[in-house]
């Protein structure tokens, strides 16, 4: 993600697999691939809020950003 513009967002972790996390972002629940995000807090738990860094292109694809 170093060469890509990113956004830091707060989400609630709903579920997790080896390859993705299922999160709630402002009432919209979506799967995010672990290969495309960066955790800003490694002490996260299911059902709790956490901050993650997401590339802008993925934010647009998920409908969370227009830019």
C-alpha cells in the first residue's frame, strides 16, 4: 500500500477468516481482503471498534468514498 493513497477508517469487526475480515463501517457491512488493508491496532476483538488503513480504490469499490 505504500504507493497508493489510503484512508484510515474506524470499523467494527464482525467476523474474520484467514483471508478477510467482515466489518461494519457506518452501518454498511462488507468483507475486506486482509491483503489490501493494514491494521493500526493489533489488539482487536470481534464486536469492538478498530482503526484500519484502506486503499482509496477499495473505499470506492465498496461504495464508501466517491474520490
